[in-house]
C-alpha cells in the first residue's frame, strides 16, 4: 500500500488508532510516496530523479547485489543483445494491481507508470561470468503518459548508488577473456540520443521510443524457479497475475542462439533478431533506407541480404559487393561489418566496442552452411 499516494490518508488513520510510534513512521512513508516517483496507478508523469536510489526500486543484499523490491519481476530473454560481454539484470516494475497485456507479434503493452530497468555489470573474468561483478550502469525505460522515457544511471566506484547520465559516459575497463587474456577497452554508456537510435519505432506516423525485449518470442522460455523447478517464464507471469491474454498454444518462440541443440539457421536468425532487427526492420531506423531486414520472421531472402547490394556504398562495405554471398562469409558485407572494430563500418555502430567472437562465429557458420551460389 505504500506505493500509492491516495492510500496515505487511510493508512495514517489506521496507524493513529494503533500507536503513536507508528504514526511517526506513517508520516515518513507518506512524505516519501509524495516525493518519490514510484510506479503508481495514476496516469500522471513520474519525476525523473537524479539518483537511482531515489526511485526505491531495489534492496541490497550483504554483498551489495541489487534485489528488486516486491513489485518488480526479474526476467531473461532467449538471447540477449551483445554488450561487450557485460552481465545484464532486467526487471519490470509494474504499478500496483496492473497487468501487462500479451501481444503475439509485437512488444507487450504495459501500463503507464511501468519502469523497466536493465543493470549492466562487468565480470572480472569471463570464465566466471556471474562472479566479481563491477556495476557499470542501470538503464531505465519509464512509461510516461506521453510515451516511454529512456535514460541511464552510472554507478559510483563503490557500487553504492548510480547517478543520472544524460550525456552518457566512458568507463575504462579491464577483464580477463575466456582464454585468460587481459582485455582493456573503453565501455561506453549511451547518451539519451543513442537510446533513441535503437529504441525508436516509426510505426504509425510519429517516431516514438519503445521497449525491445518484452515480446513473446524472446520471453517464451523455460527458467528455473527459486524452488528448483523448471517452468515457462510467461506461465509464471500469468500465475503471478501480471500477464493478461496469454494463449494456451501458438506462443511464438525463438531459440537460444548459443544452444547447440538447435540448427545453425534458427540460432543465427535468433541472434540477428535481437542484435540487429530493432534498427533493421520496416519501422526501425535502418530498415527505412537500407532495406536490409533482419527480423527472424523475414522470409524474403533478398531483404535478408542474400545477393543484396547495399543501399549505402563506401567504407561500410569493406570493398565487398553483397550483404550476404551464400556459402561465402568472407565475401559477405554482413559478416565483415560484425567482424570489424572500425567505427565507420562496424555493426551495430553503437552499443559495442568489442567484437562478439561467439556471435561472429555463429554468423560465419550460418553463411558458410548456405548452398554456395554466385551472385549476379
Ligand atoms: C545498440 C542498441 C541499443 C542502445 C544504444 C540502447 N539499447 Fe536498450 N536495448 C536494446 C536491445 C536490443 C534490448 C533488448 C535486448 C536485451 O535486453 O538484451 C534493450 C533493452 C533495454 C531495456 C530492457 C527493456 C527492453 O526494452 O527490452 C531497457 C530498460 C533499455 N534497453 C534501456 C535503454 C536506455 C535507457 C538506453 C540509453 C541510455 C538504451 N537502452 C540504449 C538495444 C539498445
Ligand atoms: C543502431 C541501429 C543499427 C543496429 C543495431 C544495426 N544496424 Fe546495420 N545499419 C544501420 C544503418 C543506419 C545502416 C545504413 C547506413 C550504413 O550502411 O552504415 C546499416 C547498414 C547495415 C548493412 C549494409 C546494408 C545495406 O544493404 O545497405 C549491413 C550488412 C548491416 N547494417 C548489418 C547489421 C548487422 C549484422 C547488425 C547486427 C549485428 C546491425 N547491422 C545492427 C543501423 C543499425
């Protein structure tokens, strides 16, 4: 009840009846719920706060790890966006007594007042990807009456709090890769404009910011629950009462791009979908002009890049002629642009500084596994 402004009076009355000590507490709680931008049911604008802690979204355990408050639901995706080998924790915080609406082929509809957070941390050693994590940034998407608002908060050295970073930030990082080699690089926290480059949609007439991950195809997966069982993530949401409209069958699903049980084709298409299709789709930034469509549903092979000459010539092409030459990754621009760290050519052009070795290898195997063909 402390998350709702309008319960304050009732709450206080109740407390007066109980004891004076609790009344003191009650006033404290009420002052807080006026000032802080907690998700609430009123379709009013939430204040954008300067410190992450002010939103009161997380508790901390004894090691400083963030534990989402009760109204938060942690979730994972079948495959993640590659972000320089960082570890990511995602949480959806819903206003009290509200629900997410299931959609089969687009982002789930979320109530106004929803906050989605994504916290990025760097493991000191990639062979132990969930240990010794340095918290870097927590990105927030806040569903305001006027639409989604995007901004990141960067963590202080001690990992005690994070501060709003409208303009982004560069953070020098060192870690050990899976071969035990030391890697130094500059991690780049995106500016608000950069959030928009990936999170924008031109659906309808105007440009707007949209979430990317909360779609059926990414969330439809088995996860282990606290009591050690394996359960479907969306079924858990439904049982918890936070998801409306989940059908009993025909829920779309993409494979985990790094699960060898699946075909290279399915894995590569899942990888391109989550890593590229937010720009490379009909309503995205790149789809508009380059006409290279990298969603998992795309069935037109030419739009997927096969024997397609790029819309934009020059440096980005690395001297090559086609986005994908079937059977020949080395002759394919798509492969080249994932393999390069050259800022004028690399894809995606923001959101990474390093090459994703494992992702690159997957795309290489996929292109090389296609029946070889000369492009006209
Ligand atoms: C390079 C493209 C890119 C940029 C830049 C980017 N994002 Fe995202 N973001 C994604 C993708 C793709 C996902 C979904 C995949 C995932 O979570 O791994 C995502 C997920 C998220 C999520 C979880 C909810 C969701 O939409 O899936 C939040 C919150 C978020 N981003 C906030 C931000 C903010 C704030 C910024 C700017 C500071 C930002 N992002 C910049 C691509 C980007
Ligand atoms: C932040 C948005 C964004 C993301 C994410 C992104 N791209 Fe692009 N991409 C663009 C834009 C804009 C262009 C057109 C300008 C250019 O060629 O640099 C483009 C062009 C391309 C081209 C040339 C296509 C043509 O036919 O003109 C290829 C190939 C490509 N991208 C591959 C990828 C791959 C593979 C990924 C994911 C690993 C990816 N891109 C992710 C924005 C993006």
